[in-house]
C-alpha cells in the first residue's frame, strides 16, 4: 500500500521509496517491527469469515452450473464460479481494505489521525456514514471478481495437472497442494494488481479528490506516471502471494478432509 500510494517525486527529488526492499528497510528503521504490521487488526478480524464466504461462494457457483452433483465443470465454468466468490467476499473485504490502507499510509505521512482499526472505523462512520466505511467497494469488486475467477480456475487446473494418472485429485500430496495453491495465488495477483493500485489510491485520497471514481484515478496515474504505475508494489505482492495462498489452500483441503471424516454425510 505504501508503494502504491507514494506521491510522484518532484523534479530532482528522489522518490520516498525506491522499491520494495527500500520500503521494508525504512519502515523497519523508522517504526520498528510493529510498522510492518500496521493496519493488521482489520484484516485479521475479517479473514476467517471472508475465506469462509469465499469458498462457500465458489462451491455455490459450481453447484449452480451443475445439472447433477457429479458433473465435471469446464475451466470457463470454474472461472465463473470463482467470480461469484469474489462478489461474496467484497462485502467483508471493502471496509477492511479501507481501514488497512488508511492506517498503513498515515505513518509515512507523519500524521497520526487514527489510533487503531476501531478508531478509524468510528471516525469514517462519523464523517461520512456507511458510505465512508465502504468507499472503494466498486474497485474492490473490479479487483476481486476477475481475480477470484483466475484464482480458483488456476488451482483446479493445476490440481488436475499434478494428479498422477490413475489417482484421484483428492489424494494429492501436501507439497503438490502447496505448489498448486501458491501458483494460483500468483495468477490471482497478476490479474488483481492494477485494480488494487487504483483501489489503494482511491481509498486513501482526501474526500472529493476523485469525483468520478476510478476513472479519475486511472487518468491521473497514466497521465503522470505511465502504465507502469498500475503495477506499483508488484514485487511486494508476489513475495507474499505464493506462501500465503499455498497455506490457504492447504488449510482448506485439510479442513474439508477433517469435516468429511467427522460428518461424512453433511
């Protein structure tokens, strides 16, 4: 978020952060280890229901397209099911993203307006009502709907590729699940990063700066910084994408096997 929202430097001036590792170093030196976890509370509160809703949405999307429970879906159908999951998660994701972004940038600006996630949510609601809390919802949808489609389609595709001939997908080893989940996360973020940059800019902008929403943000970024600005923070995102999503899908597969063992007819 800090890389995505840093202002364009004036002529002759160096940028605030020259890249991912410079941002990491300056954050660690200036704010300590806690600075690396700025704004963590809002995502932590939302992550469990968000992923529950995400996988529920994917399952629902698959069932809506199946005539019989054992129908094998095509990859475009899996993509469509994944897109539905992105719609479901936006309700939880949008306010959490808004709060996280505001808390992460305030240390860099030197202004401490919010003391924490709850204080940030209260002030946003007091200033602009529920619309203030959900600012950036359209851009969150633009990010999560296609990215979630790519996420689940890629995961299912990789699972099929990695399954040895004559074996079932459900028998995949842990390393193969981790590999499929990690690569699915990378494919997800290749699609998600441009709208994520727009979302971060829009959600952290002063009220009224972008009256036409994401169109104003897009025009400003391309005019002032070029198309490459839509991939700001790409390195940081990719460093996180593989391990985070590998763990996510492993957790899902383990949970499903446990639930099928505990309640096989559920």
